[in-house]
């Protein structure tokens, strides 16, 4: 069956530019069958009796959002009874996140993935790069997450957060889970990466073990770097190396690697990251929430890819993108430079996601039918020269109206297409309540 999505501003991508046109998108067998252009002054009404026609009424249609740093395991954290000190970053880890992840079991992990999927779809995110931690429920955790995300039609690159902070047995289980998932459970929709928490919790012995495995796994690492000054200080005190120097020492950097946060990277780090082609993922809301500071964005070499994530704080990566735009401008950069920087991030994201999912669409004929529709109708003419003004000040201020993934409707008129009932949400709450009680007792 061919579905027609009518009356949309279709924001096709070509040669690091966005070229909007007004018209319809025809979708069949999971692919874009045709893109039909016509004048924006000539709407063609959809037939309300025709279930295969969808009138988008002049809304903006773009490629899907991608969250390059998600923490699915954090989804049940809201409202937990935190009793320990939260005065600095290390205390936040010890009183909340490291306490929480030790409490998780596979039922809680599944509920967290289900809640993440719902929130992701509602925010137009259909591709996720997740960084998971459940140190006492390691085996099968990535497979559990993959199954939940697949059931919603999402695609993801999953990793387990390897760390030595819970002892050598957990470290080895985490490595085994990573290798098993990449070797036996990866497919076109679910990819695997090698996750590492942060270098101040990872020993040289573990890094050496990862270094031996990485070439055969043919993937990249997903690691927190220099989020807080404590990471920089501890690496230098214990190893006499900056974070990038230490990663380079073990041969762990490549052009499929995600380096998360990078708030306190040094002048010695950037040339190394640039040399190996790794990407930096900024999570501005999380950095502000944890009061760890912000990078001087303008000091990052142009050649280093920059991506956007949420750090599990929320699912709205569009908000992260808008926040980055505002923070870059706030740091004293001109509007011209700020718009250029934002466009760099947008196209860096497309290049990186296609290194894991080569068929990520550009909204052309025969592309995979993945796209989202923002609940935004441009009030003035839209073309390639002013798209970014419409996108940043328009679309990113509006919710997502429709989500299509592989030709399948996931969200329609801001409502999930998947049938859900009270039992569906009750299971999420049931696992959240279990976590709450367990967390309170610890």
C-alpha cells in the first residue's frame, strides 16, 4: 500500500545544504517512492475517507532526530529519595547514579527502555546511541534493551558502560556482554559499541583488554571524557596523561568513537581527537544541571565532529540543539558564526549516524522512509537561504506532530500509533516503584 503525506515543506538534504520544497511524499514498502513538488499556494486536500492519505497542512518535514548520548537506565530516576550529599559531581555520582545502577535488574531495565522509546518517539528521535549501566544485572541487558526498542520500530547503537568501580568480576561480565551483543545480536537496526564509563574509573589493565578486542569488533568506543575536572585531575595524578593521551596510548580512538561531554579537555587533547577522527557529543542541559561548567566551544578545531545528546536527562535532543545554539551565541560569538556552527553540528550528525546506519535518509526518492513532521507551519516563505532561521526559531520551539520510521507510522497528530493501555504504563510504574523502594532502603 502506498501512503501519501500531503502538503508539507519537505526539507531534503544535498551537499551539506537543506533544500526545502513544498509538496507530497509517497511512501511504499518502507521507502520514499516519490517526492512530488508543487506551489505552496496550491494545497491539495486529502480525502478523509482515504486511510492512506495524510494531510500535513503546511507543516515542516525533516529527517529524524538522533540522540548521540542517551542513558536509558536513568529513566526511572525521577523522584527518587536521594539522601546522600550532592554538593559536587563525584557526590552526585555516588549518591544517585552509581547507587541507582547497582539497584537495577532486567525487569527495571526493560521498563526503562519502554519509557525511553515512548519519550523518544514523542520527540522525533528514532535513532539512539545508548550508554547503559546495570552492574548487577549485566548478562542479557543489551539484548533486553534492543528487544524493547525494536518493538517500537526504533534503531540504536547500544553499549554497556565498562568500569572497574564495582570490582573485576563485574568488569569481566561487562566486557563479555559487550562482545556477545556485538557478535551475536547486532543487525541492521541494532548496532553495538564498546562503552566505557570514564577513565578515572577504568584501569590500564581493562583498557589493555579492550584494546585487544576493539579491532575485531569493528566498532568505536562510547565514553565520558573530561565531564568534570575530577576526571582530568585523577588521570593526570595516577597516569601522568590527559584523557585523550591515555585513550591514544591504548589505541582506542577511531572515527566511529563518541567522546561525551569534553567540558574540560585541554589544549593537548584536541589535536589527538582531531588526528583520530573521533566525535565530541555535547549535552548542555546535563552540564548545566550538574554545574560542571561548559566548554569554550569556539576553541574546538573545526575538523572535530560535534554532535548533540541528552545524557539521559530527557529525550528532547531538539532542545539540546537549541541550547547549544544559544550557549555558543552567549559566549560572545556573532550571529553569523553561531549559525555556521549550528549547521556544522547538523551535518556532522548526518555523517556520523551514517557510519553506523548507512541508509539513514536524506529525504530523496528511494531513500528509507524515516522522517518526522514538526507541528510548525512556516509563516513566511521557506527556501534554502532561510531554512535555519525557520528551523532554529520555529521548528525547535514546537512539538513533533508525526513520526514515520521505515514507512511505519509511530506517531500521528502527537499520539502514539502503537496500541497501549493502562497495563502497559502500569508495568513501567510497577518497576519504578520497586526501584524507589530498593533505592530508599540502600
